[in-house]
């Protein structure tokens, strides 16, 4: 046999085992195939912002877990309520004040049609619209934080309306769940009461003993006030009527907060009441936060002390979750030494979620911190628009990619959408266009918005992204079954997660039908 023929036969024979034993690559499951096709549509539309906005507006988005109540409402709403309530415009600082109007003030009633120029200046003053640095507000940071005191007089009389406005916007963005950072009025009372009591410095056990007799009545009053607000929200949204507003479909909880710029006794008083309120149940208060500018001199000086307070209360109220603002700082805003440990200290204090986490690259041993956050499933709440307008951190300077690459759980949130003039859909679009995230990643972040929420019940997903065994078959077949229904029956979180999966599947089918 010629040599060439022998080689040909041998080469064919050598291939036979491969041909016999090789397994064909399995075709993607229908859901995976559908996701791949939708991802391709988004890639093709990457340079078309208008098209992306349309698609992302319709996309189901999970939860908004970082949402400050007063900052989430647009200036135009505040001006309308001020007009309806006979409130006043303070002309020297362009703020809203309670009636009656006096010298240096103008009635807010009918301002939009009566004095359009002043109305426009008011919108700018109450938000970041048309912001340009100037002598009074040289940075976006200063303009942003100056707005809250300017509409506070209206917020105090319109709490239910502000909650309703947040829920309505969430419904427009297809966000089924919101955790609203808001306080009952008793938080101020607890702060003032603690300030009147003897302060024992770092002896937190003694400090708590002094305040303890006041906590139970304050908790009961806070529960009543929160229940009353919820009833008012239902009336505003007409939830019991045939013409109920879309916001009625949005589930929500409250996250009380302490103000890190107050004197230590007042911070302690707020912290004590918040822990007692959350632990008592009976209201929508589910977790505790700490807010206000992190670069404030008091906030910087007392940062470690605040974290020590959280650690103390964890020994008294171990079941109370923490979501803590940490790392909302940038180089230049504070000295480098102030960027080295805030996120780590918050994690050490027991935070289950970190709000912002922007200064991560400046943390000591940031890689070890990332590994710990991944291992302990400490999520980070990313607020892209807010970080841009307040800190000037955006694009590739933002640490979002570091968190994702390390496997840290990430959620997208709005922070103060009214002040920033944005919404949740805009956050998703920034994540895609500015940060380079693809559709499957956005979809996972939407899921995270429920998985890392403080809703009660077992999650549909575990830390590795695997579905609960009881629902594995149902989710794979995209058909509900008795086992999965029974699992969801005992978990409010799982019920919302299942609905999100159903909504995402329908969204993808519709998108593909429209763009074949």
C-alpha cells in the first residue's frame, strides 16, 4: 500500500474516536436562547440612545434600594403643592417657606403662570437643573446638598404625597419594590431627648439605660404615624378605587436613618429609637441607615464613633439590618487619609449593604475588602447619576467595574432622582452606555434589587445565583407548579422575585416579536 494511502487511512482512523465519542454542544435552553437574542439587539442599538431608552423604560427592574424620600421628588411637584397650600417663595435664597408670606417673600400660588421666570429659577434652585458653578455654590456637591432645606417646609406637610410620587415614578420605571429612606417624626424627638440626658461618652450601655424608658412610647407613636402615612398614601393613589393609580402596585418599605452631622448624643438617640422600632415590627420600617454629607467635618471626626455605636446596638438588637452610606467621597473633596477605611469600617460595623462605595480604590488593601464583601455577600448600592453630579465621578473613574469583577453583589439605585433630575431607567442606561454593561448583566442587577432587599422570606436565588430547589423545575420550564407555589407562599421576597422572572420573560418575548 502506498505510503500516502496508509497515512490517509491512519489519519481517518485517528479521527474516528473523536467522531464517535464527541458530544455535540447542547442547544441553549429557550430562556437562554431568548436572552442571547435580546442581548444582541441591545448590542446593535448601543449607539442609539433613544432606542435604548425606549427598551430600557419597558424593562422590569427589580428593586430601588437606595431612595431618599424628599430628594426623590421633582421640584415641579413641590412647587405645585406649595401653590395649592398657600406656601411662600423666599426671594433671597429661592426656597419654599410655610405660610403666611411676609417681607421678602412672594406667594407660591399660581407662580408657574404668574411669573414664569421666577418659577424657572425656583426649579433650578430646588434641583440640579441647569446648574453652573458660582460664588454661592461653587460645586455640584454644594448645590445638591443645599436643595433639601429649600423644600423641607413643603415635605413636612406632604409626606404621603411624596411617598405616592415615589411609588408612581417607580411604576413608570417598572420597579416593583422600593426601600424609601425616611424617618417618622419621633426620630427627632429621640435625638432631642438624648441630648437632655447625662451623656456618658463611650459608655453606650449607660447611655441606653438612660434613654430606655422613653423608647417604648416613642416606638408606639412612630408605628401609629407610619400606619397613618400608609393609609394616606393609599388615599392619594386611590388604591381602593376602580381608577387606582399604578403606584398602588409597587411594594415599599421604610429605612429610617440617623444624621451623621449631629452631636453624638443626638445620633445615639436616633440610633436607639430606630433599632427599637425595627426590632418591634408592626410597621414598614425594615433597616437602618446613616446619611448626610460624609465629608462634613463632624461626620469625619465622629465616623469611627458612629461605627462603634452600630456595633454596640448589634449586641442589643442583632436582627436589625444595616444599609450604611459609606465611601461617598472623592480625592480632593477630602484629604487622602480620609479615603482609606470608611467602607471597611462600615462592613466591620455589620452593614449588609454599602451605599455608594465610590472611594473604594483609595481604601487600604481594597482587593481584600472586595473579597470579603463577595464572601460575606455585602452588596453595594450604585448611584451613577448622583456620583456624577455630587462627586464628579463617572465613566471609567467609577469603581462599578471593580465591584463587578470581584463578584461583589451590585444593585443600581436612584439616590435622589428628583434633585438629580433622573430616574431608574436613566441609571440603567448610564450603566449600559457609560459603564459598558450588557443586557445579561443588567438583568442580574435587576434580580439583585430584590435578592438583596430587606423583604422577609427565603430568596428564590442563593448567593451563587442558583435557584431554590423547589422552583428549579418551574423556572426552567417557565411554567408554575405546586412545589414552587408552596415555596413562594411562605416568602414575600420569593413572590416578588418570581413575578420579576415572569415579567422579564414576557418582556424579552415581546421585544423579539417587535424586532424580528
